C-alpha cells in the first residue's frame, strides 16, 4: 500500500508507526468502504509465505494471531523475519533470518511464493540486491510528502511487465508487475 508519492508508512492506523513525527497514520481507512478495493485486497491476500522486517513483524505478531478471520491462513503460512535482534516468537511458523544471504537461500527453494507486506527498509534491501520478482502495488490517490518511501536511489535498475491492473471507484489503483528483464534505453522518436 503506497501513496502516489510512494509513502508506505503506517497505512493501517495512527498508532502503527509515528516515527519521524509522521502524522498521517491510518491513511488507508477512508478507502475501506470501497467494495472493489475489498475484493482486490482479498485477491492480494491469497496464501503465500510472508517475509517481514522486524518492526512490521512486531505489529503483525501483536495483532494477527487473534484476528486471523480477517486474513485466513495467516497463522498457518511461514513468516520469515529479517532481524538482527529477534531470534524467537510464540507465533507459530515463524523463522528468523539474519541477512540477505538467508533470504536468497529461501528464495531459491521450492514452495509457496514469498510476499512482503509493509517493511519499507526490507523492500528497499530486496530491490537493492535485485531480489524482487514481482511488485504488487496498491496506489492510493493522495500525497503525503513526508514518510517512509517504498523506492529510494539504492534500487537496482530492472524492467517490469504489467500483468494485472484494477482501478476502484475510489480511485485506488491495484497493479501487479512481474520482472521483465533489463532496462532498455534509446532515443525518443528514432
């Protein structure tokens, strides 16, 4: 979930992440009544293993075990967590990873797809190390200017191909891009 200007900080609520004096926590809430948005979110929440950064994991761990009816399967899938500080959790099916090499190992194994939810710094790390096969963006029609951003200058150059897109009645754009090879360049008009 991002804004037009790429902010992804604290979409779910004011208490989610106010770091950096972020004042717009819960910016997704006004779009919650859009029926198309709800259906599209259900599609994006299909069973997959999950890769999370530690801060996002802390939020998920305190909420989802008791609210799994809102995301069926969340307790059953494997939750991979990149963390230098956490080593254990009581939330079942949680595996802690130490570094990018651990992520690469799991990425190259057979099994369910691995999806990242939130975790701005983790996504930036994956983009930097060219470990993103697909981007599923839910772009909300607002700009916040300030806040944690999805894309930074550290991302590796990569081409993507559009595989799916939906625009909701509230103007939210749900778009999926699969990795499409290297970036192609040229001169316009030639």
